[in-house]
């Protein structure tokens, strides 16, 4: 979720605080009390000095680093690269790694004012909408047997839920028909990547409306089936 909000990790913020303290003490008068205390603390501590040196090496920090802002930018950039690497390696972020390329706050978090709609869009991007694919991760159901509740023997994955599931024909026609018509020449995978890229506020809003409606329909279908058994 930090990649979605563009926020740095706690680790990066701690590293920044430590190195800002180091930088501040490097710039004060060498005979000042704070400078002497800082150096004395480091010289007597078998843990802090190696830790500080490891951070200086990790971020290639030298005395000529001009400002705290430059220090912050360097640390946060490295942190963003680590986040991107973990997203690419993740087995549960098949789609997210495709449309999330920059460690910046995703526009829909600001542009979509309704909290429920934002949450619905987030669930789609992270593939955490209620589906057989998601449930199968916890029940250990083989992926090729995670069929949709619509009964068509189709995997209940993201392309099926957004583009094909007959349970959601009504909200699909209401919210996405014009957009999908314009994307008719694209493959299913290309359509999903485009729809969830959050590059257009209108599309993101329409998708969030669709996701919320589809979620309610699915919950009703599951509830009716449970009550009839």
C-alpha cells in the first residue's frame, strides 16, 4: 500500500533521521558540546558506529552532500526502488506490477472523493475483491479450479470479473459500455491494464462504480445460495 500512497517506509524514515543527525553534527563547530558529545557517543558504542557507516555506504553519502533535502531524496529514491523490486517479485501482484510504475501517490486517492468508491478501486488494483481466485489462495484450491460463481466454468480472475462475468452485465453496461467499446481492439490483458492504470479520472471513477456494484451483486448471490442450502 505504501507504493499506492507514495509514502516512504518506516525503515527509510529512521535512516533519514539518523543521517540528518550525523549531517547536523558534521556542520557545527568541532569544539561545540553537541559535536563532541556525538563523537564521544560513537567512539564508545560498538554498535552505532558500524551502523552509521553502513548507512553512509548504503546511500553513498559523503561530506559534500549539500542539503537535507538532497539527503532525503536520495534515501527515499532508494526506498522506492526496493519497493518496486518487491512488487515485481510478488506472486500475488500479477496486475499491480503492470500498471504501477512510479512510487508516487496514485491520483484516484485524491480524485475519487467517496471512500467506498476509493476502496472498491483499490481492491480491484490489488486483486482483493471477493473472488474464487482470492479465496483459493487461502483454501489451497488449485488455480485452475477456482471457478466463478456464475457457473460458466470460467476462472474468477480479474479479466473475467471486469469484462465477461454474466452476473455483472447490468453494471458493466451502465458504467463501462462506452469505455469498453473504445477499447474493443485491445486484448483482455491490455484492457485491464488500461482500465486500472489510473491515468484518467473519469475512467477510474467509472471503474470504481462498477467494482462497488459488482461486489454487492456477488455478495447477494453468495448469500442467496447459502440460505437455500
